[in-house]
C-alpha cells in the first residue's frame, strides 16, 4: 500500500543527513561537554557550532540561544521565567485563545499563582487584532505571548507589528514559533521579539530538543537549578546528539528555504483548490497569511475522526486538529475560538506538508479524500 505522510505539524520525518550528523555523538564522541579532556572538547565544540547555526537563522547572537528539551519547555521557561523574574501576583500576562496547550496550561498555572491572565480573542480566520492587544496592555502588564503561526489552522500573526506595540509599551514579548520557524521570516535584529520558542522535530530534526531565544539583557528566572549549563537558565548535562541534530536540521532547512516555501505553497493551494471543488467543504483559517504547509478543511455532518481512520486505511497519515488532542473527542479550542460551532469543529481534517511532500501525493490525497467522503455520506 502507498504511504503518504501529511501530518507534519504533529512531527516530521528526521532527515537522513541529520541522523548521520548525530550518530558519532552517541558512540565515539560521547563526552560530557563540561569535561576538560578531548572528548569533552569535541562535544562542547559541537554544541557551539549548533548554537551558531541557530543564531544565524534567527539573526541573533549565539549567546542569546538556549537549548531546552522541547518547544513545551521553551514556552514554560519563557512564560514562567519572565513572570517570576519581572512580575508578582496581580500583574497581567496577555496571551491568545488559540495558543498551544504548552502556553495555555502554563498560563493556567500562573493564574493559580495569582497572575492576571488576559486571553485575547481571535477573528474568524484566527488573527489577533493588534488594537485589541494595545488596549489590553495596562500598567501592570509584564508579558505578552502570541504564537507566530498556529498549529491547527496555520494563521500567521503580524509578529513584527505585535512585538513593536509591546516594545513601545515597555512590555516583554514572547512568541511560540514552533510551527513558524523556518517557514516564515523571523529576524531578531529587525523585530522587537524578546523571547522565541522553537522545537527540533517540527523541521526534520530529532524529538526532545528545543531552543529558546532570549534577547540579551532579559533575565529569566530558571525553572530548574543545577550545574550551571546553558547560562544557568536550563542546567542539565546537554543532549549533545539532539543539539547537533537540531543544528543540522536548521542548516538544511535554511539552505533551500525560499524554494521549499514556494513548493509547499503550490502543493497547499492545489489541495485547497481541489477540496473546494468538492461538495460541502469549507476551508478553516485564512487564504492569505497562512503557513505554507497547512490545509484545514471542514465538512459538516461527517466525523473528522472517521475521515482520518478511513484515509489511514488508504495509507494517508492526516489529523483532525493537532496531535496533542487527537485522542480527545473535544473540539479543538482553536476552532471554537474562531467561532466555529463545536459540532462542526469535530468535522474537520488537517493536512500538513513538509519539504518532502509532492504534487503526486497531493493528487492521491484528493482522490482518496473524495472517495472517503462519498463513502461516509452514503453510510458505507
Ligand atoms: C505551536 C506549538 N507550540 C508548542 C508545541 C510543543 O512542542 P514540543 O512537542 O517540542 O514540546 C507544539 C507541538 O505540537 C506546537 O505546535
């Protein structure tokens, strides 16, 4: 049976060149980067090189890049670290209704600690209103966190503009760029971003490795205490193979970035146009300012889960909303925040592409999808 992977927002296949770069660091160059001997040196140099590669991609200083275990950890360090360093109970933290649970659950925790958590709404396409952000910043606001690109519907916020508002108001700005990094312009010199989260497994790197950009001068309170690694912000013996793998993945992603974005965009639009020709299908999220690899469809009356299962039987890996909620029958909070009625929010499918996706796979998807819909409508 044919196998087509269209669930790249959940995770991506590791590039074989990434695996190759990582392998020596499991067996031959296994030293602890803090050790003084030659094996320690080798590991420390590899970490330095990866940090440089990532800082180049973000146009920031290497000292502004901190390695973490995941996008989730980066988000936690950014939010809790900034709240505890710069705020106190009663102070305001602003985020949005469509964030990943790594942000929303952390915001819940900060609410428990007494912080005033203000959740910004989004419009029907999944965009935050900058004026509404401006109005919600009060004299007790310490931090704003708005995701760069949404993992469900692919809406890309106007990050430079939102960051500029926060900069003008003297409020820290964090962005969860786990989905957006490598797929949209993120330039730390040009944009007033204070903190930015990324995760290796979303761009053909390994799982369990992430990074947090922290602008020089921003001093976060660590969540862990230990041996002083990563500038004391994230102490623990470094995940050297993971760090090397993420560095290699960034290097490869940045190499062919423009062309990859162009190709993914044309495959995305081909799928959207094809799906729009079928009966009873709507697009969730925007047409413009949409991630190049995201398609999210709605088909009232048919269960999204049934469609995912039927497509899976045909060798197509897709998703209803996001991997983290795939087991749950609850509608995605992102869709309901956009005003989609809860029952319709269960009749959805996300197709997410990678730079390895092809037009031929898109055609196979469109054929299979139309067959599956027909079958389900006829009650087969
Ligand atoms: C927008 C967003 N933020 C954070 C995360 C969490 O990243 P990780 O899986 O590395 O913890 C994800 C993963 O799906 C995501 O899509």
